[in-house]
C-alpha cells in the first residue's frame, strides 16, 4: 500500500547529499577547489536511489579524490538542513582519519585542486554551508541549519 501520493512526494522533495571530511595526522581538512564556483568544499555528492548514506559517502570520496575508506573508520558527525533558491537539502556529514590511497583530483573537469586546511585557517572562499558545519563540529554541535528564517 502506498502511503504518499505522487503529488505529496513532489511537494515535499528534499535532496539528500553526503559529505566526507578527511582529516590528516595534523587534523587538517581536505578541501577541493570547485571549478564552476571558484569555491572550496569537501568531497560530496548526491545519494543515488536505494543507496544508504554512508555507502554514498564512501563512493563519493573514492570518485572525487581516489581514496578508499572503510565503513568502520567512518563516523557521522553532523546533519545539515539547508535551504536556498535551488531547494531544500539534507546533508549527512561523515568524517574519517583513516583511508587507503593518496588523495588526488579524480575529476579535473569539476575540481581544480586539493588544499589541506586547519580549522582555524579555512579559506575565505569556502562554501558557507560547509564552513558552518565544520565550525559547528568543532563546537561539538551535531546539527546545522542554513537558509531558514525564524518567524517572530
């Protein structure tokens, strides 16, 4: 039995995005330069239909920077709820300090370079949502929202 009608599922469409925070031995964060926007972000992408969030994050980090991460070395560190003119997204932010392989740009048409940045020296042109999440993680906050306006 179908619980929701097609109209309801279109009305309440939320795009799930997964992110992987790679931290090196000095706790620096791997950032990817994005060609289209000129901003930095972290490895990320859309979940595919039927794909579980951590599996999607492991797939994305392999596709974007060529490293393998084991599920056992990954932890969920933040949930982001973002809203902008393009729609609403839920972000699952995973983190690891252990991976196999040397990170490199695997999609040169999408990414320009890799930058390792300490949390206290994040670049000015870092995606605002990613910046907010990284700073919230440092403060021990598990939830981040951006783009929502509080009603008085």
